[in-house]
C-alpha cells in the first residue's frame, strides 16, 4: 500500500512538474509575439492596418466586403459590410493591442487582438459576423445557437465565396482536410 502511494505521489509530482514546464514554455513563447497598437484602419471584417503593417485576424474568417447573405426570410443583406462595421466599432473603443508572430501568404501579420479583456477575434465570431477557423469554436456554437449574424439565415462561407469567384489560390491539402472535418462535425 505504501509503495502504491509513493508511486502515485511521484507520478503526480512528475505530471505537475511537466505541466509547469509547458506553462513556462508557453509564456516564453508568447513573449516572442510582435505587439501592434493602433490607431487601426479597418480594411474589411478580418483585415486591419496599423501604419504600414497589414494585419489579419487569426482563427476566424469574416465575409468579404462585396459578400451578401440572406436573413431568415431569404432577404439579402450586406454581411461583408456589417462585418467591417462591427470590427470598426470593436477597434475604436479603448486601448487595442494585437499580438502575432506568423505571416500569411500575403505577408500579413496573423494577430489576436484584445480591447481590455475582450478578444476582438472572439467577439467577431460570437456576434455571428465571422466563422471560426481553428479557434473560437465555443463562440461559434453560441452564435449559431442564438442565430446571431450569419447564423440567422443562409450564407456561403467566406472561403467558398472567395473560391467561387476565383479570389483564392489553391487551397493546401491541410486546409482542405480541416474544412472537410469541420463540415462533417458541424453542430446543427
């Protein structure tokens, strides 16, 4: 019995030590992010500029400016314009800070933006004016459940909308596979 307790105690200590190392590494890794502060100019629902730096909100995809969606009665509405308007409101209020390190194929810095304790990326998804793409799944579930924004009617995903108009380069195998997995596991 005492040996079992020691093995359990040692295993728990080792697990706690490993978790502590992972948290320290994550914190150090986060410190390597570039910090961008405004003022920001909003291009569309997921793209900003700050000076000469172009920023792309990470983990979400907003409708394109020219994109329209349909409400619950089938009437078209300018969902791309509405996404831009929401992003303008979110970055206009208070101190906004964006963090990122990676760049996309268009050389935009991929960022996560905060206004105080509010995640701007998450708020775009939660209010239904962007779809989650890798992050913000809980926000999307809530938006769908409450029929917010895009989820209040019918819409073509921003990626599919761009692809149908020749506005995208070839999608990588990984992106295509992840999109397929998301469609197959989508909560209805």
